[in-house]
């Protein structure tokens, strides 16, 4: 077969989601067509001063915007949909397919950002198959995860079938009764999967991730023992957890006040779509909750990660406009701290305890489980799909390495997988998988003020000023380069033990020295 | 008995070490005498820009410096001795008693800071009893911890005997063969202990802390499997761990190059005092190590916490002047990340792996154990000493609470213990324990530049500039309040999408508006 008859390779280019958890964004490119899979955001790490949101470098997409045929959304988590509104300000996406819950949440974001008209949102149901462009057919396969309405996708491409797991664990007793569609996975495994791209979040953790439902009896025990008000905090997006908390509130005759905009939002959408079921009169506005006896009150809030502006943190800091902790309150942290948030979370816990709350937290309480599968879940995924090639995604480098070792332990040869970094171009053919280059990768940082992007230079300036402070000197000169008044010295963020008047004197001396020697050099520039 | 015949109360005032781990500093005051127990430092947390070292607020000590009769040091960790050099710049301490290893390390610090003459260092041996002032007798009781030469102290005071555990775990198979002096603890328990002040670090963790020796077989397995160079990183102060690593190096015929000043320092002191035993020719300068075949090389380094300037981090960043990672290297993290350091540590691990190293890390490897006792160790301490009153120390608030619950589970009544905060004055008599007020507490922040203390105002300015950047405008006016040149605008760390010429125009307009309206108000101030 002559070379020009060979089938072209499919390009897979993850722009985010590797060497970090967050901002999952992946390009599938064939011929002159691109489809995108998810477009998430991440949150700033230490040293990213004044940065609100972190996005992947989208240079490659901007330059190839004319190729974009559409986007596939797997589920409604911020690390999968949080970047879309930002990207739509820069380029159109003809169509975005996604689960109903994810699209309901996305629609609000797009409207807020004023970019709702830049795309078309089309919701999907399990086993729907969408044609995107000439080359791609995408099938939605129901999976189980911490948010409801989550999907694995099977992407039929000219080189073969790719299964992208999305975020998943195998939860055989899902809270909403929506089971993982193992049959479809197995059927694809039987027919032949060219490549599996699989969630690596918990690849370092042995065993199976417990079912979300395993949390229920432990939360039930906490509810049964609480005598005063009960506070529960969890991720705003943990639909199943929130669902169970509401069921328990009903059981223990507590009305529920929800605090935190993102959680109110999610509950509204999830109830609309039937993923959360509860009586209308269970949920009360916060003002009305105040008139209910303590033992009949549940406050459900955001802030499980100690986020500085969240409701729970403001309550702990005694800065919340409506809520103060009282002796006898019980506060439940139904979420583990994400690495990097630990100090913030325990500080909040300590403050709540100092104000008299009984705080229930920690891994040994059984009040939180992960939404991502561990090593045995990952093995089951590989066993069901029997892929020829394997591409671990959604994780930091060492997680990808560990995941690839798991795959090798199941008989997939090491040469049939690649460990990649953001921006790598993976070329996939019927016969091979390889890294064939690199596009621009890195970060785009959105400023807290919302007024633009924080460049590397601006960030460096901020870091420097944060470390050392800044000295400004204002001076007035005559045409002969003589000071005509004392220079004004301002220190901001500067530590010095030198007395002010002495500092003034030194600076003035130094300025006069410089002027006397170098005025002739400076002067011409005033012409 | 008339009131003035009543025995005065003993005051215990912890200035640091509560609601954080670090900067342990405690005052014991009776009548006109003060003794200090330890004086440590802590490291800055997020948002403490340009801060190098965190110390407790020492106002109370400075104001009562004339009462100080001496200091007791329990062991050589930074959170127990790291503050002493700073304090000696402000007030003298007549005498400091401490273990030989701790004092050897302290002496270096005092010399470096130029305050060696401000105190007298006297080393102690197990069961030594020192009289300090008129009122205090202090007995040193050998304990087991992650650093060698560590002590629990029994403080005989006019109101009764106080046992302060220092940092401890019960390690019945100590690496250096120096056993915990359980007999002395039990004897005091038999005679009567008024109050136990006990290490709360691991009060949230069930069970016993494993012996340091349990790490040995796991490290041995790693050594036996390494084929190329071997890197081991741990805390610079973990004498026992370093001892075992050196023993294994000898066993596996690897010469050892030590990287990191603090570790070199500790090894020198510990070898001098016999706490580390190894052949002289085992340790080689880094230059000579380069000529040794890979399989005979061990590099022992600091940086187990991902500290930005540490050797291991610089190696990972490919910024170390002498060492580059090569395919085939094995790197062992024999330390768990302290909360708050997790992200830094895993980032270093990822970078090392990307450069081809086989990195051994994680809790499941058995290559690290804590130096602090867990719940069962804490119970054994209470069981041996049988205290009347209980005062949990060395821990964050929730750990103190948990520790107090452990004590209650053993029959100590809740009213016989207090949960305190830094700066609380605990009054202890033969009959009662209570919080009787508060002295100034909080933080003193040492600037990175070493030039002074970072005040709250300076910190706030730095935080603000880090978030938002700074705009400076220089303008030249004539005597009538008219601009005589275009104002000069400088942006540092500022994000804006406004074009430079437009910004210039806007600022100039605004200045002219203000001047035209308010010049008459400003003008007089130039007289
Ligand atoms: Zn997710
Ligand atoms: Zn995700
Ligand atoms: Zn300590
Ligand atoms: Zn210690």
C-alpha cells in the first residue's frame, strides 16, 4: 500500500488534566476536524497572587478554531465544564452535547458570561449516539460518579473506537438508582476497543472505592445523636450526598436551610431533573429557619474545603451576616480536604470547636467516599473494555505512571501505552500509539478582578512585591538637576528598622550624589 | 486558714505550641520567679509574604525578663529550640539546661546570631535534677522520640509535681538502645503527680505508634532492589532514621554523600556524641562521590517536605549545581508530608519521576513512622503517671480536645482539665486547675531579609499588593496647580485590558479635574 493511501493518524491532544487534577480539556483531531471533550477550570495554587481561576493554554484551539465541529461534555463538575464560558468569549463552538444536569448548570454560566448565543446546547440520554462532523460518532454510556447524570463516552473514529471513561467509579448501589451501563462497555470490549483513556485520580489507592450509599448509615448515626442544630457541609456538586442528607433531614424531622449560591443552584437543577427528590416544604429560606426549634434545623452549606469566602468559613470566622455557632450545634464535614486545602479546613474546624460546636470530621467516620474508582475499579474498567492501547488521563504524573503499571499487570504491553503531559500530541493509528510532538501548553490565569489575564510578568511583579514590598520616591528638580524640595519617600510592605528621618537623609544624599554625577546624561531626555 | 496563708497558685502560661504545631514556648511562674520550657519557632503559612520564621508574641516575657531564672530544653527540634537565639537578642536567660545533642545544636545557632554570651548552657544526663531559682527543681527523664537525646521532665514546684512529657512516643526497641525511663514515670505516678502536660500531636490517631525500628526492614528491601544511585531524603533532625540509613549504606556497600547544611550539622553533632555510629570512610564529600560507580552511591539529602530552597527540590527543578537525576536512580522519601506541604512534595515527586527516577514514597511503604505517640501511647502515659490534673499541650485545638476525651475515658474528671489557647494563664493549686486570664499572645514574624519584624500593617500591605498590584503616578505641577508635563504612570502587578495611551489620557483627565476643583485645598500645604 502506497504511503498516501495509509489511513491518517488520529491526534489526541490533552491541553489540561495531566500533571494536575482540574481543567480537563482534550482535543480529538482528524483530518480537518476537531472535537473537544470537556473544558474545565482549576483553582490557583500558592504564589498565584490575585488569580481567581486557572485555565489551560488555549493557543492551539484559538489557532485551529475553524476546525472545531463540536464539544462533548461528560458531566457537570467544574473541572470539566468550568472553562467553557471563558473559551466561548474567544471562539465559537458549533454545538455542545452533554447530560441534562451538566447542560442546565452550563447554561446558567453561559448566560451570566453573556456567551449563551455562541453555541448550541443539546442534551443527551444514555445510549444516544451523536454524529459530529464527518469523522466522529460519539455514544454516551451511563456511568457512576459523585455527581448525577455522568457519562463514559465511546468515540468512533476513522482509526477505531476510543473509550474515554470520563470520571467514574463502579458503584453497584447508586443512590439515584441509575446503574453503570456495564453491558455497553462489555459489548464494545467484545467487538474491539482501540484505545482506553481512563480516569487516574485514585490509581495510587488499592481496592475498590466504596459505594456512595455506604455513607448513609454513618450519616444516619450522626443525625440520630445530634441534639441541637445540625450543620452539614459537602461539595456543592455532590448530588448524591446532598440527596441523602435531605432524606435524613426528612427522617429526623429537620427543615433544611441551604447556604451558598452554588449549592442552591445545583439543588434547583437536580430537583427539576428528578435527580434529587424531596418535599417542597423541606427546604426553607434561612430567615424562616430561625424560628424553628434547634433540634428541627439542618443547615446545608458549601465551604467543605475551607474556601475563604464560603459560608462555612465565614461562620467559623464569626463573619456570617445571619449565622453564629452556639454551644450544642453539631457540624459535619462530609468531604475530605483536597491536598493543599488541609490547613484551611482544620483551621475552620478548630474555630468551630472553640465556639462550642461538636465537629464530626475525618476519614475514620465513614461520612465521605471518593467519586473516583481505585485500583480495582480501574482494573475492572480495563477488563470490561479490553483495549489494545491505553492512555491514562485525569491525574498527576505519578498517578498516570501507577495507572499504567496497573494496566501492564493486566497484560497490556508497556509499548501499547504512553504517559503524557499537557500539550503532547498523541498519534493513534490502528497499529500504534506514540507521542508525535507538542503544542503550546501551560496556564492562562484569570485575574480576581475579572478584568483580564494575569501574565507571567505581572505574576512575577506581584510575587516580588509580596516578598519585599515597594519603595516609591517622588522628587522635584529644577533645570539644573538640583532638588528643589525634600524627596518624598513612601514605603509599602517594606520592613526596616531604620528610623524615618535617617532614611530620608540617606535617600536624599544618594539622590544628590547621583544627580551631581549623572545629571548631564539624564537632562537631554527632557527636551 | 486565713487567705494570706494560702499557698499561692503556680502560673503556667504557654505562649506557643497550641492551636498550631510549632514554636513551643511555655512559662512557669511562681512568686517572683519564672522558668521557661523550650522556645521554638514555626514556619510561615499562606499569606505570610516575605516571612521567614514565626515566633510567639514574647511581650509577657520581655516585660517580666527580670524574673527569669532559667530555661529547660527538652530536645533539639526546631519547634523547641529554634526561637532561643532570637529571644536572647532581647533578654538574657541566666542558664539553659538541656540534653547534650540539643545544646550542641543550640550552641551553633547562638554563635551564629552573636548571642552566645547572653546565657550559660549546661548539659544534663538522664535522672539529673537541677534546682532553678528558689522554687523549682527539674528532673530529666529519658524518653523516646524521633530525635536522639530527648527528655520528659518532672518539675517539682511549691504546689506539687508537674510532669511535662516533652515530645514522646513509647518506642520499646529504640534504635540507639536508650530506653524510655518508665520506672521513674511510674515512681512519680505512685508518689503522686499533680498535673500532667502531655504531647497531643497524634491524639486523633488510634493505636500505638510503631517503633522507629519497624522502618528498617522496609528500607532494607528498597536498598536491596535499587540498582543505580540511591537517594534518601528525610527530616534533617531524624537522628535514628539517618542512623539506620547509614547502617544500610554500609551493608549494601554504598558510600554516602550528604547534601544539606542542617543534615551535615546534625550528623556531625550526633556522631560526636555517639548517637550515630559509622565508619569514617563511609561519608564522602560530594565531589568524590562522583567517581564512584552508581550502584555504590547513596545521596542523603534534606528536602523531604518540598521546601523550595532545599537540595531535593533543587535537584527536581534541575537547578542543583552538582546533581542531575538520571534514568535508573531510586529516590526514597522517608518522611510523610506535613499538612500544608503535600502539594510541594508531590510536585517534587512528579518532577523526579519525569526525569526517570524510580520514586519510593507514600504511607503504604512502611518507610516512615511518626515520632509522636498515638492514642494508646497517650493512655499509657496517663496510666503510668496517674495525674490529678491534666493539661494537653503540643497540638492544634481539636487535638487537645481529643486528648482530653482520651483522658476522660481513663477516669480523669472533665473539671480536672482545661483546654487552653496560647497566652492563657493557667492557675494551678493543690486543689484546682483553672484559666485565670490571658497575656498578650499571637505572632512575631521575622522578615526574610533578616532586617526586622513584619508588622501586621506591613503584612496587610504586602497581601494587598500581591492581590492587586500597585499603580504609581508621578506628576509635575506649577504653582497654579497646572500640569506642566504628562503624568508618568507605572503599573506593577496590575492587570488591565485598557490600552496604555488611553490609560494615560484618562489619568491625566482625572488629575486635571481634581486639581481644578481642589487645588486651593492642597496648595497651602506647600508653604
Ligand atoms: Zn467529576
Ligand atoms: Zn474530574
Ligand atoms: Zn515538637
Ligand atoms: Zn520533637
